[in-house]
């Protein structure tokens, strides 16, 4: 029963994401400043973590 609930929830989240992904893409395209702010932040944090682990 829990497995079925999990599958239903996962399918509904995918549908919601698919519906809004085009709007999100359009929002990113019209940004006036840094378009890839999240990706830049992700890369910076990963590099910082790797540098800390090398020390």
C-alpha cells in the first residue's frame, strides 16, 4: 500500500514539473543579470567542497 502511494505521488510530481518546466525556462531566458545563478552557485559550492577535502 505504501509503495502504491509513493508511485502515485511520484507520477503527480513529474506531471506538475513537466507542466511548469517551460515557464521556468522562459523565466530564465528573460533574466537581465546572471541566467545561470543556481548552476554557478552549485559549481562554486562543489569546487569549495573539493578544495576543503584536498586540504
